[in-house]
């Protein structure tokens, strides 16, 4: 029995995001594999002549998807050497992200609600937002050394700003009519926060968490590259100094996969939260 065109089109529309994304990833992997194996140099040599040799890159510089996959299989399932680095990085990342959430959310919500408090901390938030927090890393190493504390602190510095700024914006964009109605019935600050501010702020806080996840990943790598003896960042640094390009890509792709999984989890939570929100009337 043949599948009708309407059924195929319906299937495509339901899975369009996954189909297009997968197709582009496969094309990128194919192009990458061809660079290492010299496929594109051989194919374009009749047109470009000797200059086509520039398209054939050495393995030491770029590796290839098959070599990276082989190295990943070995590191995950044969030697298991990467698991210790993953555990070490996960510990610092988890602590840093939790601290950033615990600091950024109350700070931003309070700044959005209390005008004078917002005026007091706004110069610090603006200055930190305009400053690359990685520049503080030498000072952090001097203050707390190169161990777990330094990595946690740099992750907090990178992740706390989007959380605090979005939390402040969430309070300021709350419908003032709801606040006035609740206040007219004698609701205090605590009740206003619990029943109006926090529910309306949830989408902003989740969006901030997605940003913090990515910035925290940067903090993990930077902190470990700078002076850690273990972790994914340290593994990337050590492999790069030995020209082990395949191991470098394994470390990078491991971080990418972890970040994508965490962001997808947050996005699913966002979709569940948005289900009960009324549609915006235009």
C-alpha cells in the first residue's frame, strides 16, 4: 500500500524541525569528513589545479567525524578515561549554577520590586554586564587558587548576570493592573510576590536559566583550562598541546551535548508552563 502525498506532507510538517536539523548536521559531517580524506581536493582538482591541494587538510589539524567517533568510543567505553573528567566538571558546574540561581533570582526580583534597591545595585550589574568576567580569572586564582572554588566562582560570575537581569525585567513587566487590584484588597508584599509576581516571572526566569546554562559551560572550560588538573576543559587543553585533535573534539562535543540536553529540558518545562498562560490578544 503506497503512502499518500498528504500523509507524507503531514509527517514532514510534524517533524520538520528534526528533519531539517538532522539534514544540515549530516551535510556538515560529510563536508568535514571530505576535508580530512581529501574528497573535495580530488573532486575540484580538474577545475582548480594545484590550488585544490589547499582543501586537503592534515589529520593533525582537523581530524574527522569517523576519527572523533572512534576516539569517543574508546574514551567512553574502552578505557573509560573521560568519566572522571565528566564527574569533576559536573561537580563544579552544578555547584556554580545552583549558586548563581540562588543569588541571581532573589537579587533580580528584589531589584525589580524595590526601586531604591535597584538604583543601588544597577551600577554593579551594568559594570559586570559590560565586563568580560573571564578577565577576573587571574584575580580569582590569586584569591582562591586553582581548585574547585575557582571554577565555581567563575561559573557564578558568568551565570548570575543573565539570571538577575531577567528576574528584574520579569518584575517590571508584570501587569500593573493585577498588582493594583491585589493591593486594593490589602495584599502585602509577600502575598503579591507569591500570587502575582512569581507566576508571571516564571517564563523570564526559565529563559534566563537557558542563558545561564550556556554561560556556565563557558565558565567550566575556561576555569579548567586555566589551571585545573582534571575536568573536560583540562582534557581539552592537554590534548590540544599534544596535537590530539580527535580528543579535543570529543571534549568539545561532550560539552555541547550536555548543554543541549540541559537546554532542551528547560525548553520542555517552558512549554509546560506556557500551556496554562492565556493567549495574547492582538
